[in-house]
C-alpha cells in the first residue's frame, strides 16, 4: 500500500518533469526559428501558443487553479517562463487565455 502511494507520487512528478522538459525544448526551438518573415513569425507564434498552453496546464496541475486571463501571474513566475512570457512575433500583442476553455487560442495572421 505504501509502495503504491509512493509510486503514484513519483509518476505525477515525472509528468511534471516531462512537461517542463518539453516546455524548455520548445523554447529553444522557438528562439532558433527567429522571425525573419511573416511565415517564420507565424510558426514561432504557434510554438509560443503551444508552449503557453502547456505551461497553463502545468500551473493548474501544480496550483489547483487557473492563471489569470491576462497571464500576469504565470508570466511573472520564473519557474514557468524564465525569460518572461513571450509576445506574438508578428503582431507584438501579448497572449491572452480564454477564460472559458483555459487555453490561448491560435492567432489567424
Ligand atoms: Zn501571433
């Protein structure tokens, strides 16, 4: 019984570590794809949206509540965004979370 409870804790921690690793890797990929044009910028934007949505899910997993719709709280937390929350490379607009579905929607630019 005790072993089972321990295993469960480890697997939840592993899920968190994997999410963190994927978030870090996609951040490196996003920086390598420096926006040289609208198409490249749109690809970076898509990567940003995916990365932010993963961070939102991890935040909920860690804290049991969703971050603010303007992402001000999660954006300040260096554990989630060590370099601050990215902006859209095409429009330079900040990303916002849809409070209904708790996700950042993809941009149509
Ligand atoms: Zn965008």
